[in-house]
């Protein structure tokens, strides 16, 4: 091997060593492994009651059809659910006997009631946007909200009207239960905060209201 060959060979060895060192670089950036994205959640909390606390569970589904895990309703009717982020949200209170299922709706995370009044408004609004009262089954809406033939804005506009109609139809009973005219005029059955106790005026109203749906 002549001098030129020896020099070239030595250069190749040095280059090879540098390459090996680069491959074994301890730079943490080169060793990062991809991690699965963390599902973001939001919290829906409120009261499920029909005059007395509803006994059962609550689950929530977002606009993309992603559901929360069912959560047991507390003895006082309160609940708190973590749901995959993606407003608006449909809410369902149910029990093992399936004797009664309540529905509600939330345009954003936060407080929401689930009562026979929210259920009535939901049924009425759903029937209107479908244009077919024979299919006003809220279980199909809850099962796949993302596949409905209407958009949520259309449903929400109708729901506001139907919620107001529920209040108007019960105005005399609300006043008799002890609510003031000012309270009745601004009352939203979906987010009026109350406690399911005998001393609560709104809860006393629910005791008087029996709806078939």
C-alpha cells in the first residue's frame, strides 16, 4: 500500500468513526417516539330530576357522536360527566328498568338540567326539524347526532322556541309553585339552576308536572 492509499484509508476510517458517533448521538431529539394524542374532554354537570332526584345514570354524546362513560347520578340528583370535547352535547338520563328516559341539550360545557321539561322541549323540537312526527324518537338522535338530516343551528333555534313554549304552558303552575313573574319570564328549563329538594320552588313545580312522551 503506497502513501496515498494509506492516507485515503486513514481518511475513510476517520469518516467512518464520525458517522458511527453520529448514529450513537445521545441527542434526545433523535430518540423521541410518537405518542398518541390525548383526548380532550369537557365537563357537563347539573341536576337530573322529575320532582325527586332521578335514580340511574347519565351519559353525554358530543356533536361528532363520541360518548362519555355513563356516570351514576348522585342521591341528590346532581351529576358530573367528562365528555370528549366537541359541542354541542346531547344528554341522556336512564336507568336499568328503562321505565323512564330523560333528555337534555347543552350548547357548551357547563351546567345543564335533565328533567321532564327539557325532554318535552327536545321531543317537540326534534319532531319539527325532522318534519315527521312519526320519527320523533330521541334515542336515534342520541345514538348518532352526527348523521342527522339537519344541522345543529337549525335544531337549536327550534329548541329555543319549544323551551319557551314549555314555560308559557306552565306559567300559572310556576307562579303557583312560588316562582315570581320575573323568574318565569326569564326561565330557561335547560339551565335554570335548582336543587331537587322539597324546599325548592322549581322542584316543587316538577312534582306537579307529569308528561307523556
